[in-house]
């Protein structure tokens, strides 16, 4: 078998066999296939797509390029959630403790933020002492003792995906649905889970800007995951404005704690509780969605969900007191308020614009190795559809670096549109696919 022949077949839209895909993935992971041939392969996939059989084979080979975790000694079905990323999307910090408090094991491997979208690991590291770099033994110990774990990808999990992802990032091939789907699922299935809930974002702050693209990605993820023998459900959800009101690492932990304590409702609580309920159904901890939603409500009201979050913070070396005494976490020493320049109704809050404003102030990364300012971010004081008076506070910018304030503030101001009439109503959850 030759890489040249595989490239020619993919160039000419000839479907590859599982053996040919195995040859490519294993060869590239071992360094036997050079970057220039791998780049040609992923560009051919980007241009010509893949069949369902090819995508399943690609996912399977990347999954088995490294270690696949095994939790068969632990009782019950194991579940996780994956989001395609957005602004203010901190649902993992909320739903994982809820599901774990229901007695379900949640082995969650998360990522870092890049650009205007946030990362779960960066948010968790706002909590003093919280360790997301766990080895295999530590990962198992935390999961066994708390029913959940929140950690980063190790070098042993889907290493072929790690190499391919870096190559896609510099070859303008990131936006390929077959490559996105196989990347997501190879990492998630390597966790040793039985069920997976997918939150596919669509809108200005999402990776997928168009409904048709989000639908195609959701369909593909469900198809591959189901054919891989897993229980999978995907929700297509709104990301035309930030989720919740807090954007930035410390700020998002603060808002998540408020939701877990039952102090805050709105779109963040609604989506987090829906995703948690879907996870309970997949894990068979609830027989149907209505029962699952009632269980979620009880776990919030009786304090079990927040207690579970405190437990995992302790287990991973963090300071649980910081969850209630916010001054223990990184806090910004400067703020600027954006005020409404006219009376009217909030017609738009551009999610990407808010995310970029927070990133400029240090809450996100423009490059992979950029330093994070965990204290930086934005707090919204209104949502789309809210009436406002001239001079009313729309949002507050939190920052430490004065040199970036003018640019960040300009981006934040531009994200708001106040008009005489509000926008047409939209649903937070567009569709559920299973």
C-alpha cells in the first residue's frame, strides 16, 4: 500500500477502504507519513468529503491510535457531553456535577479556549489549586471517589487526532465536517463512555454560523457515534448572543456556582438542565425526559449538585471555599461600563463581538501559547429583547491591562444594537436529533 495511491483515490473521489484509512492514520501517528502528504490528504477530504463508512473508519482508527479508557469495573453506564464551543458556554461546570450527584459516572476530558470561544480547563484553573493535568491513576481515583472528573487530554488519548488537528489549523481545513466529526468523537469515545450528549452551537458566536451546517454536523456526529455502538443525542442550540451573562474564566465560574445553587435562571440554567436531563436518560438513571428533568430540579434544590462540585474541586486539589468567597479567585482591578446611547429594545448582542472583546482583555487566546488573564471578561446587564433607557448599563468590561482597554471597549460597544423594535423570537434549543 502506498500513500501516493491513497491520495490519488481521494483526489478522484474514490471511497477509501478501512485498510487504506488505517494505513494513513497509523502511518501519520508513527511519523512514517510526512506532513506534506498528510496535508494533501486532509485537503482532499475537505474538498471531496467522506462517505459514512470512511468517517466511521477514520474515527475508529484515530480512537485506537492511543489508549482507550476502560471503566467496566465501575457500575452503570458512563456518559459525557461535548459542545462545539461558544461564548459564555460554561454548561460543563453545571451539568457534570448534576449528573454525578445522580450517581452516574462522568469521565469528562475537556479542552482549552482559542480565539473568541472559551475553554473548560481555563475556567477551572481560575479556582486556586485546581489541577486539570491528571495522570491515569489520578483520573481514575477522582472519578471513582466523586463520580466525575474534569481534566485535559493526555498524550495517550487519540494522539493521531492531536497531530492532525494541529495540521488542519495551519492548512485552512478546520471547517470540514468529516474531519470535525472524527476529531470530536475519537477523543470522546476514548474516554470509555457508553453515551454522549452533543451540544452543536449555531449562530454568530458559534463555529457553525448557518443552520444547515449545524444540522449536517449534528447528523454526522449522531450517525458515527451510533454506528460505533454508543448512545448519542445531539441538540442544535442558539449562539447568536452569549449564553448566560458572564464571559471570562473567573466570571463564568461565579455564574456557574449561582446556577448550581439555584440562584440564577435564564438561558444558561435552561440549557444546562436540559443537557443534564438528556445525560440522565442516556445513562438510564431516569426512564424518560420528564422524570430526568424533575430529578435535575431536585438535585439543584437540595444542594446535592453544588456539593458535588465542591467535592470534585477538593479531589482535584482546588480550594472549595473560593466557590463561595470569590475574592479568593483572580479578580480584575479595573472596570468600564458600556451605556445605551438611546432608549429602545436590545435587538442584537453579537456573541462573537463580546467574545473578542473579552479575548482582547486577556480572557482568551489569540494564539495557542498565549497567557490567560483569568480575571478578565465581560458581564452583560441585559439580554436580547430587553427594553433599555438611554444611559442604562448594557455591560461591564473587567480587565487589568489598561493598554488594551480602548480596543476591548470599542468591540464591546459594537456588539450591542438597540432599536425601536426587538428581534423575532427564537428558540434556545432549535432541534434534538437522536
